[in-house]
C-alpha cells in the first residue's frame, strides 16, 4: 500500500474529552474515510505509526441537520475508528505540536 493511500484512509485524529479518556485504556480514535474497511484501517495505522494494532472498531456518524440564518443545511456523515493497541504499545499523534 502506498504512503499517499494510507493518508487517504486515516484522515485525522479525533481530539475530544471522550477520546482523551479512552486513550488511558490504550485506545485511540481517528476519523477515517467512509469506504475503508477494518483491515485497511489496521494496515494504515501499523504502517504510519509503526505500532501493533490489537483491534479495530468502527462506527458511522450521521451528520446533523442545521439551520444557519434561515438556510437549511446538513453536516457531512463520517466514519470513526477506535483503535486498540497491544499492551506496551504507545501511539503519539501530536507530531509537530510543542
């Protein structure tokens, strides 16, 4: 799998209070492309971060309907992956942040 294709699968980390809480259990949350499978997500995480993935759980999040200044719109649907790592593994996705 090409490096460019790996970054098309893993879009961004999800940094919320709940995602930070599950990171204490060696689990990490990422926003991934909608068409990606669990196997593709696992391979991408292992190659990008050089860690051993234990388990991958995915969920599709439906976009909310919103109204802004009288204009109706809809937020995009997206897919979220919860990555469980083997014991002793650590994942640092805050690369360039000091």
